[in-house]
C-alpha cells in the first residue's frame, strides 16, 4: 500500500511539473493579453510584439513592423470596440506558445489567435489573427 501511495505521489508530481512548464509563466502573459483585448489596449498588447508581426484581420493580411502592427490593431479596435474577451484555449507547440480567444465587439464576435515565439529569451507575438468565426 505504501508503494502505491509513493507511486501516486510521484506521478502527480511529474504531471504537475510538466503542466507547469507548459502553462506556468505563460498563464500570466495570456491573462494580461486577454485583459488588454477586453479593454482595447493596443499599446499594451504591442509590448509583446516581435520586431515583425504577421497580422490577419477580416479585411487585410500583411506583415508589419512592431509600431505598424500596433497602429493596425488600434484602428481595428476603433472600428470594432470590444465589449468582452474570453480566453478559450492556450498551449504550447515545438515552435512556441499560442492562445485562442473570442473577442466580443459592438459589431460582432471575432476569433483571436496569437502565436508567441521565444525570441532572445522573451515570449514575443509573431502572429496575430482576428477572424470572423
């Protein structure tokens, strides 16, 4: 019985440490980004942008510099004022981390996809997609 208890404790420890590595500090980033989408704070979201960002919106798709991407996002928010944001999914892949959310606006609901890469030890948004569901 004691061996079984030790085995269960070891299994839970391994699962917890693995889960912490996947979600851990990124949970804080995703939470902050979610709040910034909810409040239409393009400036705070842009703090996480890489030097170049692939941005896809319902009406356009292009690669922008960090400052250009901020302006594009700010313009989107001015045309579609957010009323809420729900983080639906987050995770990690071999190439980085990602989050998927639902952005409610005064003009409809949009699906938001963010992909973050580790660039020089910093999680940076390299891709942002805002699409109609």
